[in-house]
C-alpha cells in the first residue's frame, strides 16, 4: 500500500512538472516569436493594439510595450471572469439563467431601436414585403360625387362675405333632407381661463327649425304658467324620479333658483349632455314662463369647446338665404358682445360656414 502511494505521488509530481514545462515552453516560444519578428511587423501589431509607439522606438521597447499590453488584457479578462463567477448566484436575479435573459432582452431592445426585423431563429424565413406601398388617394377624391360637384363652385383661396357665403352654402347643399346651416368660429381665447370661457344665449329671429322639448323643474304653483307657455314636461319630485331612472326626454331643462340645489345630485348626468340649468344660458329663472317662451322662440345656447371653437346651427336651408343671413348676423352680434376684456390679440381667427355633410366656405370677418 505504501509503495502504491509513493508511485501515485511520483506520478502526480511528474505530471505537474510536465505542465510547468509546457507552460514555460509556450511563454518561451511566444518570446522567441516576438524577438524574431521584424520591426515593421512589430509596429503593425502595436498599432492594431492601439499602443503609443513609433519608428523611433527600438525593437526591445516595442516588445516590452506589446508584452505589457497583453499582460494587462489577460488581467482584465481574469478580473471579469472572477467578477462574473462571484456575482452569479444559483437562483434569483443574479443567477446564470436570469443574467442570460437580461442579455437577451437588452439585445432585443437594441434590435427594436435599430428597426431590425430579421428573424433570430436560423430556420425561420425573413418577412418579405408583398408589394409596393399602396397609394392613398387625396381626401377630395374619396368623397362622393355630389360633394365633389359642390366644391367646384367654391374657391378655397377666397374669403367670401357673409351674404355671399350664405347664398353659396344654400346652392352647395348636397343632401336630400332639409339640412342645417352650421357656423364654425375659431376664437383666440383660452377656454381654461374662467373669464375667457365663452358661453351665452342668443335669440335667433327665425328660430333654428328644430322641435325643442322643454322640461320645467319648479314648484307646483308655477306648473300651470309653464304649461301655458309651451313646456312639454313640468314637475318637481316626479321629475327627479325620472332623472333617478335615467329617463331624459327633453332637450332643455328650466329650473327656478330655489330648486337648483336639488339638481346637484344629478349634475354628473345632466352636465356632460349640456342639460344642466345655468343662469348664463337663461335656464335658471324665477319667471319660468318667460324662459320657456324664449326657448320655444329660438333662443339657443352656444359655448366654446376645448379647441377654442364655437359650433352653432343657425337654421334650415329651407328658410331661404335672407332668414339664414339674419340669424347669422344675430349670432355674430352676440358673439362680439362676449369678447373678454382681458384678451390680448385677435378675438376671431377664422369663420367657416357649411351645410350638413357639405363643403366648408371661408368667411371674411371684416364683412360682418
């Protein structure tokens, strides 16, 4: 047994001596290779390694610089390997699997940023474009024949007077039904400012041509007067029950000031639909009969939206150009009276008239 152990120790020492000899032989061979290289080749090698050497340096100095650079690189690689082995855990975020997934994710993000769509699986085929990019026709060509015919009579580069625009809108009507004349005004206000949030009522001389359903929320003593004025729905507690169920069968809601606190519960339902009574719009009034008569006669509300644009329908095409012109003039007179005192710059930026589903006609604001 002792002889066996001695033989084993002898063999191990012999193997170790062989490894050391091989290692020394490799280092010696590398040194001999460097020494036997020509100076020009050494300079090229040093430049490829980005070393600061030139023809003025001797071969010994160049060899020393190359050797030092290789030792530094080997030391850095060894540190990286040791650091990786030290940071890699058996499980968790620092495990070999987690680190590999993180590297794959980083590579995927780089390919995504570079718009690289080539498949990573060697067996997968790269996506090929089926054909040329489809040509999108201009918007006017995608319109109907009647719309295209109507636009031929309108000069997009010209600003028309209000009278000309109304007459042209009447001629360019493209619908079979009785369409409305719409006015769109882009203002220079900031709707987020309380004093520039334009909201008002205007009484159109000839009405809007629409049948308006009016509801009145008032005490029982006011019910008979509201019905005589033309209200379609009158009530107090029974009207609240309908709002509770979500039954909204009216276009305008008129309320008395003392009944307004009872509607606070339904502000989220009425507010988004524009049905919440408001003193500015004339729907909160102690004289409900007068408010109903004004609403029936054609008193409409307009307000600026988030894009600082006012949209309003001022009548039907069947009214004729003269009645439509008078309604439009009444609206613009009311709009000018709402100009904020704190506004700096232009109040009205642009005005466009159009019929329902018809082309827009630009209006010169100096002609108002």
